[in-house]
C-alpha cells in the first residue's frame, strides 16, 4: 500500500495548519560552528538524535550528547553552540498538560518540594520507545503533516511515555526547572477560567486581591488577564465556528455575548472578519486561511 500523502494542498490551506513562527513540534538541522538562540517564552524539550551541543548554564558550560534529551525552561535565555553537525527534534511542553489523568505537573511540583531538587538542566537517555515516537514525528513533519491537532496529540503522547518508562525521580529532576509555585497558580487558572465570568472571579479563586492577581498573572503569562482570556475565548470560538454545526446564536449564548452584534464585533476584532466570513473561508469557499489579529 502506498504511503503517498493524499490531498497535500488541502492540508496546507487548512485553518489549523501549524505555520506559526514557534510551532509545537520542530525539526532542527544545524552544522558544526553554528549557534541556535532559544526564545525564552516557552518550555521546550530538546531531543538530540545526532551531534553534540554546548551551552552556558549560569557560569557553567554544559555539553549535550546525542542520544539524550534535555528541558530548557521558559524565562531562561540560552545560546546553543553546535559543536558537531546536529539534528534535533524539539517539543513544547507546558504546566497545564498532564502525564495521565491522575498525575499532573502540580503533583510533580509537590513531590519536588519534598525532595528539594535543585532546578538545573538534567539530561535523560532516549529509550527505544522515545526513538520510535521521534521517528514518527520526523516522518510526519517531513511529509507536511503540520496539523495543530496532530501536534497537540504528540505533545500529550510524549508525557504518557515519560510517565510510563521513566522513574518519578527522573521526572522530578528533569522537570525541576519549570516547577515552582507558579505551577499551582497556572493550574488554577486553566481549571477555572472558562467558568469565571470576570477577572475578579479568577482573582477570588486564587485568593488574591484584584491588583495582586493582575500583577502576578501578567508576570507569568506575559500579558494582562483580559488579553489572555480574550485569546483563549477566541480559540474556542474559532473551533466552534469551523468544526461544529452550531448556529452563531448558540455560540454567542455559550460564550456569554449579550447580543449578535456584540459577538460580531468580537470576531471582527480577533479574526478581522465576521463569523459568517470566518465560517465561509474555512469551509472551502476559498483557499486562504485567516490569521488571528494580534
């Protein structure tokens, strides 16, 4: 049976095609002597399948050998020195993800508190299961499979493998750089933001004053609570408009818009077009996929 990719143009024109500057999954091929500067806005796991890489952690120069993987946490800027021709697979991770239904980053943080691991970059060996996982990613990305849903599935799949095949002590040590009291705060936000009608509601849930909540939220998320909640709402509305048969009235009621015109103004602000235009574009009336207005 042929493995030829069917309908490649449909895939690249799909509105959930992951063509962001910082996709959830990335393949990196670098030559000896090159450098790779890492954006500090994300937690990333780096799987080194070939080569050797050096980087400075504080005042200590570290080397990263092929067959290993490391986590470089959000908020820390790294410059990777390519010491040998290198090939990497990079996967974003974030603290709202779970290893399984009963094991989250919040639980890992609590275990880390009891063991008091120093938050340093720690490497783990790539086992045969992870090699198979990475090989699948390489094939899919090379074939042009860049669906955001696929990328999201592969993120979650990674955590399941890590939970199943690596010890709790390994996971605590490995993820220690991204585990802190912010982990609990972020978890509360993701658990409650959909039911919270106002920013004040979220502040009450996290036991902060409104001003204290806004200050901490902006520090962690890099934007105001209002902007973040708008963007999260926009993602869900975008899905409902394009991936369900719900009427615009149903969607407007679901997301607490007080009128049809209020809902239309929101869509124009976030997507640069009305709900009708958005649904029409993404259901094949045109090959152009909309971009969210920043």
